[in-house]
C-alpha cells in the first residue's frame, strides 16, 4: 500500500509516463480500495490547498537559533551522581561479573560427594 501511495501521488502530480498513467487508470476501475485511496489523497490536497500560507519573518532562522542558544545556556546542570551514570553502571557491572566468577569458582572446587549406584542403569558396554 505504501508503494501505491507514492504511485498515487505521482499520478495526481502528473509525473507518470503515459503508459503508467493508463495502467493506474485501469487499476482504479477494477480496485475499489485504490480508488478510495485516490479519493482520500485528492480530498487531503484540497484541504491543504485551502490553507493560508503562514507569515514567517525574514530572520526566522536567526531568531530560532538565538532562542535555542538561550535555552541551552540556562539548562540546569546535573548534580551529584547523575553526572556519573555511565561510570557507575560500569562499576556495578564489573562487580556483578566478579561475583559470578567467584560463585563459579566456589562451585567447581566443591567436592561432588559420594557416588551412588542407581539400579537398572548400566555403565559402559
């Protein structure tokens, strides 16, 4: 449907070659969904065409940049621990990895205990 939307836009703009334009007209006759999408696109264009152009000052870009700079200048600084978020995360991750390593080392060094024979299970050939 996304390709159809682009195709319908080109159709409305008159940017399709004649054979492609004729193909779309044939599809519009046989595909009601495509015809409905074209009607919606035409209605949207009509609504947008009726809007008045906004009054934009000539120095709009300069004023916008100046306002953004002022906002950045008055942005409150982060206090305390918030500034070190990444560093704290790295330390916590390292401690967690060390704890897992120690746990695995302790588990490997622990004796397994006595072996018990289970009836009905044979070992080997």
